[in-house]
C-alpha cells in the first residue's frame, strides 16, 4: 500500500479572531547564532521524528513501503526505476545527517532543508537540483491556512522530498496516480515526477484563495451593513494573512522560472514545457493574491467611511433634537420666571384661563413645525 499521510502542524495563523486575539507572528525562524560554522542544523523541539516513505515505480509496477533507516535508500538511488523518497519530519539531527551522507548532500543544502523557513529557490549541482518551495493548504474550518516548507532534491532516477511534519499535504493525488497508473506519470522519468509535485504545490494555493474570496465577500457585507470594532480586527487579520500568502508564493515564481530558463541535464525539454504551465499558474495565484490584498485595503477604507457616515448620522440626529428643544426651552424659561402678577405689565398671560393648555399647544405647534421643516429638507428623514 502507498503511504497515506494525516495532517501537519498549522502555520502561525491558527485561530480566528473569535478564538484567539493574540498578535500574529509572521514566522518563527530557525537560524543558527551569528558566527556559527556553516552547516549548523537547528532542530525544533516540537518537530516530529523523520519517517521515510518510498514509492518505487516503472511502467509495469509500483510499490510503496516505509523504510527503517536512511541507509535503506541506497539501493534505489542507482536503480533503473523511478524512486520517490518522501521524508516527513525534521526532529532528528542524526537521521538527517545520515540522510545527507546517503544522498551526498552538501552541508549548506542540508542546512537549507532543516533550518526553516527558507526563501523558495533553485540551486543546481553536478548531479542534483535543489528546489525549495512553500506548500499551503486550507484549514478545516476555512479560516486561515497551513504553511509548510517542502524541499525537493532531483537526481538522475530519484527525487527526495523533505517535509516539516508527517501530516497532510497536497501530494496524495500524485501518490494515487502512481499507484493506479493514471496518466503518463509511470512511463516518465524523475523530472516529470518533479513537475507533478511542483504543480500540486502551486495548485494547492487555489483552494486557499477561494476561502479568502468568500471571507472577503462576507466582510464586505458586514462592513456595509453593520461595521463594528470586531470587523476592523477581522480586516486587519485577513490583510496580514494575505501578506503571509504573498510571501509564500511570490519567490516561487522566480524559482520555477529558473527551472525553465536554466539548462539542466536532469530536466528534459519536454518537461520544461510542463513547467511553463506551473509558471502560468504561479502568476495567476500572484494576481489573485494582489487583487485580494487590494480588496482588503478597500474594505478598510469602506469601514472608515461607514464609521464616518454613522457618526454624521448620529450628530445630525442630535443636532435636530437640540434645535427642536431650543425654542421650547426659551418659551418655558420665559413663563417660568417668578414675576409678581398683581403689578400691571408683568406677564398678564399667567392669569389666562386655560393658559396651561394653551402653553402646551404652542409648544407642540413649534416642535411639530420644526420637525416638519427638517423632514422636508431631508435633514431628519428623507421624504418619500
């Protein structure tokens, strides 16, 4: 049976605002201290112990097994069949160094593989091609994404992939294509398998972007209808997540472009044509990320405009109420003065029969007249 992975650890974006309002971190870099010798490996305490899974195939058959030690990979390096060795986990320095000896990896290459995260890139060696990419997948709840560095080492008849965690990835369709002999992958060489893995990594960005498109639509409705402080926090959070996504995909365009432009004896010209399609998909992903970032920035402007409009509505309503009560306060203040009514000329209206009711009629008439005038002007309610 071919290997079926589970899940891998989340990126720094782990919880939505409602679950976790702590400040998001961009990356937790595993870098050696200044002055450390080249090739120093930094092993994360939470990293999983490496597991090595092998898929060896040709046009007639395919096998999938788990290898016990790095030395078990040696017989497959010079075989005539194509061997895919998938290492999942970076939690053992001893296993990783032994793996480097088996595959004759330069100490700096091993450092780039282990000390994550690295900028996506391509480096050519005499008999190997090093490709470092970032792989993202959507969370189960559709809020945020998982980010993982994937290192690919292409040899003559083999490809070595190193992932951070022994959990879910985007390579399962490739495993199933090999196992069920779908398409032409079993009849091609290791360079075609490399293309298939890169294509799966790039295409993995599209479901993530679809989730962000839906989140932006929901945020747009919320900003227009009922903007709150939580809305502002959501916009800020999604802008930072999109920035992380941009940092993951942008340098991958240059890495894939380097594979296309640089002549390598390990990559056939026909495979380079397929890599051009990966490059086009990468450019499409970048365009979508930039579009969503602009939408998020526009949502911030809409939020501020909505907040300003709401404040203006409140101030207008309070101004109207204050304006209505100004003449009422004047009238009640005048007739509330304590003059002696027995002296001629001192407010004779205070002895009018039904004067109290007349006072309320005047008050209601003035306030009603003002409210009607404001309504006609559109300051209180828009006239139908």
